[in-house]
C-alpha cells in the first residue's frame, strides 16, 4: 500500500481507507454480518488500509461497537475516524450541533469504540441552528482534553471551512466525490489542496455504480435505500451506465477494474486525497486497496476528466 499523510500535519495513512457505514447502516440490510465485517476490518489493517472511518449515527450506534470489536489488540495500527452531530429520532435523521450534545457524543463514541482517544473526529453535518464557531469550539475543547487528536468537517462549503479555521485547525474535510459527484472539485478540493488539509471522498464509487456490479436498477435489493435515489431511476441509469462503460475502457488498458480506475483517478487530485470506499467483502477490499498501485497516464486522466455529467443528483 502506498502511503501519504492525513494532511500536512497528520499521521501516515494508506492512500485508500475503509468506510464502514454499509456494514450496519443503509444499503442492503440483508447483507449485514458482524463477524464477516470484523474480519474485513482486520484484513484491511493487514493490507495497510489503516484509516478506518465510522460514525456514531451508523446503525444507529452499533457501527462504532463493531469497529471497536475489530480493533481490539490492534489500536496502534489504525488511524481511527468517527463523526458526531447527527441524531436519530422518530422523525428520522436530524442535526444537533449544540456544544453540550457534541461533548456527550464524543464520550459516547469513546465508550462504544473502546478507546481512550479518537484520531480524527468529524462534525458530521453543520447544524444551521447553531453557529459553526460554537460547535467547532466545543470540539476543540475535546482536543485540548486529550480525547481527540484532530478535527474534520463533513459536507461543507469553503466558507464554512474558513469559519472553522478561525477557531481551530481543520485537519480534514469529507465530501461526496467521485466521477459521479464532482461538485467538490470546483472549490472545496482546491481549497484543501491549497491549505494542506486532508480530503476524504466518501461514496467514491458513485454509491456502487462505478463498481460495474449493476446492469439495471432492478439489480438492487428491494430494501436497499439507493433504489429511491434519482441516479438509480431507469432513465438516469441508462445514461450513467454509458459513463461506467467509458471507465471500463480505461480499466481494460491497465488490467484493472472500473472501481480501481475510479479510485486511482481520485488519487490524482491531490497528495492528501484519501478515498474511503466501503465494502463488506474481502474481495472488494483487496481490489480497492490495489487501486493505489494503478498509475493512470495523462491521457487516461484527461479522458476521465472529460466524461459527461451524470444524471440524477445524489442525496446527502
């Protein structure tokens, strides 16, 4: 595994990380298997995939326990990332960026993960009802208390990153980014490159479309939440499948998979870009890790950059 650092001041991490949301939240609930997921996380560490990303709301609240179970005895091998600021109630997902909530959320995450500190803690979403400076200041206090090593922001604008930086250092930014979701490439990613901030693309495989695993929307399990998304309608899928086919043509030149090329393309966008694809299987974990060794040519990158815009906006 090729390595980088988590931003200009961060720890060493593999160029590809592992997102664990799908192991117990969203996607196909019939595919959840805690024992198998523990093995996948442990195998990730064996491969040098040492950035493991979770969140308190995944499960909800069970995903951190799963990750903690997988990391027992191997804490020093992992750069552990989690998130807080989303809540679950009878109305579904909501926001809570109040300082007292975030302070309690950090303590709860530490307990569920079974660790004494968190390497990277993200404000999962900015709560418009609470000044960002207050939320960020509360998390900075948790850093000073030794509970967190570094802070990150998820799904934010450049203006929000600047506002947070005025209070405390922003070590990383998470944004949905892929060949299918390119909004961040216009401003957020360039800003992180300029500032030496780590950029973690989530859903880097277009929520599964860039794996080439789906030939039609009906291939999704009925309970899979993606089946309700605009990009998975019949019309959008036909358009988007043509993009996947173009990626496959590049992949064929490298004896690689479409997913590997999609990840390798992201790696060309910055020294501190670390995609966090999720998977529940060792097969895809290994393939994703090997994407770090795919060296795209200038022609490959130009072809991928020029791909048409996908149809169907993602949901946050």
